[in-house]
């Protein structure tokens, strides 16, 4: 299954900007469960929903991802920050987290030539792996982004924080670190060829 990660990353940023600008509200949030599993054809990841936040699957589908998280007291449109997990399938040009980071950055600079990149310290995951993290400043509408990349056997886990302001970004960073620290790899794969959308392979 070809990864849509690089293009998808740019589409998510564009749709977020458009949605916030138009005040589109697609909220159908659910109370946060203890954890959420994100599937792909080559593996899955388990992440914990940030404390005090809710999950919204409908908004995730609109953005081309499986779900989004935001504070329970706000809405997807009004939230000062949102987070979401994603998966990139390893393949040519993205055989590692570092390669995918470079690929994403190249695509971002083509659209946002004035962005500023800051490398952050690696963060530990639940299984003791190291997530490579970077911060991105200068996106549309003043958005600030933190993205963590985690190498797994056949996939790269991608964990994202998007904030509207520097204050919202700084306030959300502790929860983002917890979000990354909760990530676990699962050797469970979604079978896209099956007529049963719930069928998984072990």
C-alpha cells in the first residue's frame, strides 16, 4: 500500500487552515477511551488519548486520517490545539523515520518557503524507542506544529500537535510528550482486500 503520508501531511495542514478560516464545525466528539488503535496494512499503533481531551473520528476522516484529539471543553474548530496519530508505510524514499522527515520537510518548504524548523530532543515511547521530534513555525494563520516520528518494523508512527498560538503550543507540549510516551507498536494489519472492513491480520 503506497503511503499517503507526505502528501497527506500537507493536505491536513491546508484543510486545518481552511476549516478554521471558514468556521466549519464537524464535531461529533466521543469521550476519550483509555487508548486508540490506528491501523494500516503493514502494522498498527496504540496511543493514549491526552488527558482531558476527546477523540473525533469524523473530523479525522475529513482530513484523511483516522481520528483527531482536542480538549474536551472546546470543539475541533475552536480548540487552541489538536493532536492526531498517523502511520506511514515504509517504502522507497521513506525507509526510516529520518528519510520521512526529510521528505516531509522538502514538501513543506515547497509550499511554505518561510517556515522555520527547530529540532527538539528525542522523546521516549512506551516501548523505550526514541521518537525524533521537530517543531515547525511560520505556517498559515500562525500555526505551530510539533511532529514526532518513530521507526517501527514496517511502518513509521507519526504523532502530531498543531497549535494556533505560541501559548497554546507551549501549554500543550507536556500532553504531547505524554502522547508520544504512550505510543506502542502492534503487529496487527488491516486487510484492505477483504470485503469485511473489520478484518485484521496477525
